[in-house]
C-alpha cells in the first residue's frame, strides 16, 4: 500500500533553480569537480531515495540545470556534445545523480520548445524551472472553457522530488486531440511513495496522480509538433538544437550514462588488478594471463562503445546542419541501433571487470556493486529494451511497418 510522499520544501526547491549566464565549458569543468563528492554521498543518496539537498545545491551552483537552456532565457545554449559530457561526467560519481540530473536538464530543454506564453510563465524569474516529465501512458483530458481538466495516474516521475512543474501526456477523447503535452504546477499532483528499488534507488522516481486539475490552453502543445523540428521553440531561439527533433537530444542520455559508468569502472578494475592477490602465487592478480586478457576485453568493449557514441554524435550534428528535413527512416533506425549498442557495449565492459574482481566488490558499502545494480536497471528502460528495439527496427527496415513521425525514442 502506497502512502503520500512529502517532497522538498518550496524553499529547497526554490534554491534549485540554476545559475544564470554560465557558459557550457565552465559548467563542464564545474561538473568534473563534483564527482568525488557525489561518490562520497552514494550510500546516503540510496538511503534517502532521492538526491540530497546539498547535491542539488551544488548542481545548481555549477550551472548544470542551465546547460541546455537558450541564452535568451539565461542558459548556456549548450549542444549535444556539452550534454553528453556533463551526463557522462556525473555518471562517474553516481548513476542515480546522473539519471535525475539529466532528466531535469532535458526537461528545461523541453519547456523551451513550448509556445512563448508558456515559456514566459515557467521562466518568469529568469532562471531554469525544474520539471518532472511523465511521457509514458497518457492521462484523460476533458475540454473546458480556456483549457482542459486532467486526470490520470503515472509512473516513473524522475525528478519529482525536486520539481516545480510536471509535464504529462493526455488525450481528449471527445475531440480526438492527442496525445498532447500538458504542464502543471508541482502542487497540482499527488506523489505516492513507491520508489523502492535495488538499482537507481536514489532517483526518487515515484508514482504520481493527477485528479481533475485545470490546465490552461497555453500550457498544452501537441506531442507531434513539440517533438518535431517545427516546434514553437525553433522560432524563438537561435541555438541549433531547438531546430532538432526531440529524439536527437534525448537519445544520448542513457548511452552517455552507460559510457561514463563504464569508464570509471574500468579504471577501478585496473587498480584492483594491482591490489588483489592471485591464488597460489599471492602476487598481483594483474600478473596472470587471465586477468590481462580480461582487462583487454573490457577495454575493447569500452572503446567500441565510445567510438559508436562519438560516431553518432558527429552523424547527428552533421545531419541537422546539412538539412532542415527530417532524417531518412534508415538513418533514424541506425541512430536507434547505435544508441542501444553503445549501452550494451558499455555494460559488457562493466560486467567483464566485475566477473574478474572477486567477492569483496559485493560488500554493501562497495561502490562497484552499486554501479552494477544501477547499470542493470538502466538497461531495463523501455526505450532500449533489446527485443522490442530489434523487432521494431527490423520490421521498419524490412517494410513491414512504418516509422512513427517524430518518435521521442
């Protein structure tokens, strides 16, 4: 039985608005300095089942939440490479922090794709607005004078414990409009304390319920338009990313996390090869041929993940610079496959190292076992479910199905 969960105080949420006017390079450097402290708080973050207040404060002071916002809204106007680097860096400290923060960064980007009136409201104090987005199953919208009344129950509200706003999908069955994206104040939703997880336990991705709440027309936008190159923000902001399809940014979040985690896990595995003793010889395990082969295999998997991600970044930027038209179906399907492959290769690198690290890494206070649990939960995300992705991509490439326009994932 779930109970209503109390989120942060308005004062604590208000402190998490972001630093205005910081450039992307500075934000990246600031993020790198946070990694040791994120690692120190790993166990506490899992115990709290959300980000600690001091972590949110430090992310705020680093300017992280401003990274993808356009300069006209006080942001850094960052691009794909900047986003990938920040998420990848945060993942070296704690995947739960990287997950929650990446969503909050992306959701600012999403808000800046709304019509101008919405943006004036949510960014009225000139700072980033922290928002949770529930873009899975739609709720019910009933058309009323001036807008809609929204009802629905939603899962996986990552970032809800730090949010000022909430975005949900809804469908107006009477008019046939939908799915549309609706923005509500955090106070208009009820959070249920449901997030008890063995992995990604610090993200606070609780369930949310909305009961007959009014959303004015200007805080709604059709999903297909919002996710497309022709979104309202493209006419308001000169930064190139606002003329990208939404998937061109969102698609990099999970791969960047996986690569960052694999990079730090490989470094720590290499250190263990010097400190762990080999059976019988009692010398460093790194002196054994088996350990040397295992390390090389883990390194090869990581390098393939890094190369695939770099190739996809370059391809995405070049494709958007080259044409204002949507990608071809083949190119979009290749993008999807490459992102899934990056995650699988990075996860395999982690797994190879873990299998050669002995039982001590599974102690409850070991960061390694926490990373292992987190990466397994990351791999279970519906957007990269391997069976579903391969079936969908295969059916589209072989002409058995049609790719949906402006799909988010």
